[in-house]
């Protein structure tokens, strides 16, 4: 269980979002029955894949200490430094928060059906700005 202890360096992170929350599970199931269509899901996942590709292009050209991985609408920032990864992700979290975007402290980014291409473009710009600020802080 120590591998799941978030206080430990190199811990395996887990979301805990729906653990023991019947109301949340029922709300999610209802939304899936009424909102989720094949086209809506295809569009949302394409938007997430595009976001990840654009962010990683910027990271590569900027020699950023970050990488984004994921699939479709669920993506995650990773710190590529060999040490202090949790602290660097904390800096990213707060820098994005200052720009109006709330991701998880561990770097998880989830898109929703309400998001537009313009919303995601603003997030891409904010992510690049935030990671550049973090990179400058690390020097």
C-alpha cells in the first residue's frame, strides 16, 4: 500500500473520484444515458487528442520539462525531471489556476462535452505560459 501513499516520492497516483459515492455514480450514469452519443464522444475524444498533440509540440520546441500523455478526453501532465516531480507538478497546478484553469494537482486534465475548440485553445495557451513560468522558476 505504500506505493499508493501520495506523500512518498514515486507514488502511484489514483483519482478517488467516485469511491463510495452512489449519488455521483447515478448522476454519471444518467448523463451517459441522455447526453452520450457516438458522435459526441468521437468529437470530444478528437478534441482531447488534438489538445495533447498541440501541447506536446509546444513542449518539444520549448525543451519543456513536461510531457502530456493520455487518450481522448483524459490526459495527464508528467514532469520529465528525475527529481522533485511532485513539487514541479504543484507549481504547474498553481500556475494554471492563476490562469483560470483547474486541473488535478497530480496533472490530470479531463475535457467535458461542454468544452469548445476555443476553450481548449485557451487551455493550450495557458499551459504553455504556465510551463514556461515553471521552467524559469527552476533555473
